[in-house]
C-alpha cells in the first residue's frame, strides 16, 4: 500500500496498526517512495511466518507422495455419500 506523506501524518496510528499486522506501507513524497513502514521483529508477522513454515513442514511430512484427487473424483465421492 502506498500513502503520501501528508496522508501518513494524518493517519499514522492506522498505518502503524496495518504494518503490525504484516502489511507493508510505503510512504511517498512528491510521487517517489521514500520510506517503508513494516512490522518489527518478533511481531505477529514473524510468528505468522514461523507458523507458515511449520505448516509446510507438516504438509511435507504427512502429505508427501500422496496423489491429489481430481475434481471428478471429488464430485463422484460426494455424490456417492449423498446416496
């Protein structure tokens, strides 16, 4: 998200909240990006990244080698469950 310096001054609290949730806020002066507002280390964004890495590791450990079902297979199984 890009905001002007004037807008950033007026809505700093809101932009800090967005940054703390992981959204990078770029601040422009005269049409050129001059600064970036981002989350601090150890903030929720860092823990979310760690959680995502852990999730991928679990998916690899438990889903490795599994073949994904096609949409036709899923629909057939769903229809069979209804019968």
